C-alpha cells in the first residue's frame, strides 16, 4: 500500500476539520462560535491550490458537509416514502453532489484570481456569492 503524500494528508485534514466544524456549528449541536472559523481550513487550503484542485477540494468539503447536514433526507425517503436505504443514499449523494458544484466553482474562482491583497475578503465575497447563487437562483437554502 502506497503512503499518502504530505500534501494529500494536509488537504484531507483541512477538508475534514472544516466539514466537522461546519457540522458542529449547525443544529442540533449549535456551537455557533465555530461559524466564525469553519471555513478557515478550506481557505488555507485554497490559498496554495490550482483552480482545478481548489474546485475538487471545495466540492469535497461541500459534499461531505452536505451529506452530514442532509442525512434527514435519507430517513425521510426511507420512512415516509418506503424507498430502500441504498437508493435513498444514492439519490441524496447525487443531489448534494450537484449542489456542491456551486461552492466548488467559488473555490476555483478564488484560486484562479489568487488575490495577494485582501485575500480573506476576496474569499468571503466569492463564497458568499456562491451561497447566494445556490439560494436565490437555484432555490436551495
């Protein structure tokens, strides 16, 4: 078995830390202080990433968090509509994976612009724009 490179390990840790912090910031845990730092690991990761890698990292972060946040969807499909668990998970993964494309595009845009000055502000603006597109144009909160 081949060992994981340091860059991949750092990326996995940053994505995992960000996704866990984001999940804990939302109910039922509601550790709202994490809302202030939940995107910091991802922003750190995107600072040195190519646009393609930034897209992949932001998509993975968004999909991981989305699957955790929307696990109720699997329960609703299985219990309320009688869908088997495997197809319910597959459907949820497809929907969440598709919705994760929007923040992934914001991450890629940030990496492509690579602002030297005001990088945190640029990251926040692009990420917020992605959230607005997802909510206002796609109708998904």
